[in-house]
């Protein structure tokens, strides 16, 4: 399972997403996503242990 971290133009984390569809939804909502990086496996484990990556998205 792949997870992605979305960043704004200043390098701040906007959201953590599980699918590219979630990223597209955030873009349509007007989030200023400038960069998307796939999380390393050790980073993604934290998301899978703490719940859904959408739990980190304040706008969802």
C-alpha cells in the first residue's frame, strides 16, 4: 500500500493521502498542492497503524 505526502509551495505538509484520487479531490477543493511525494515504507507504517491517512486531512 502506497501513501503520499502533499506539500504547499513553502514545503509545509498539507495532507497525507492513500490514493491519487484523494490528492485530486484536495486540489479541486482549492488546496495549494505544489508537490506530492510517495512516503517511504517506514513512514507509511505510521499511517497504517494510526488509521486512515485521511485522518490527517483537516478539510475532509
